[in-house]
C-alpha cells in the first residue's frame, strides 16, 4: 500500500512543481510585456510634445538645422520602429538627440526667456524622466525573468515550453536632461 502511494505521489509532485514553474514563468513574461507596454505609452506621450518643442525652439536655433533634423529623424525612427529591439534602440537614439538639442539650445538666451519654449522643455524633460523610470522597471522585471530562465529546474521547463530571453533597454551613459539650466 505504501509503495503504491509513493509511486503516485512522487510523479504527481513533479508535475505539480513543473506546473508551478510554468505558471511562474508565464506570469513573469506577462509582467515584462506589461512593463514594455508602459514604456511604450510613455514614449507615445513623449512623441506628442516633440513637434511643439521644435516649433517653439525653431526661431531661436534656425542655424542649427542639422540638430533639428536629427531630432526629427530620431522621432520618426522611434515612431516607425516595428520590432521590440528596434523600438528600444530608436528610443535611446531619440533621447540622445534631445540631449544634444538641449545642449545646443542652452546657449541661446531667447529660449530661456520664452515661456512656451521653457514649458515645453520642462514637459519633454518630465517625459524623459518618466521613460527612464519605466525603462528601469522594465529592465528589473526582465532581469528577474531572464534569471529564472537560467535556473535549474526552471531552464528545463522554459526550454520545453518555448520561453525565450527578453532584451533589456540599453540605457548607456546618457546625461540627465535639465530643466532650463537647472539639474532635474
């Protein structure tokens, strides 16, 4: 009698633990997708402010057409990116282009005195900061998910169920944006 119970309980416990691992990985993958969705929502809001900012700044930095074109091109790439990896890379390029724009525009006193340009500058900086927080959260969730994929016995279940590693946002060493000359 005892051996028949053991014969039933041992495989049942392996199946139950495998199910737990599977649903845990499924939940972590879902969390990473939700975190990515939040990043994309923040980036979408960010895209809305950029044309208004460029319009407000264009009268002051007319001679900096290369910088403006670079921001426009980076925004277009960010909007038209299809795969997740393209979106992650395009978003980083857009942030870099905006950093360059703000660095160039900080030399023009007219922008500092224009209330509309300063307000839009602050809104873009705020969006950048929200994106940065959302990226950090996404990276945290993805790191945890990828860690679980590499642990034993999770790696066996992940391989059998077809779970794949997720890409991280490579934030790099972008300088922090500033509010009209003051550190944010």
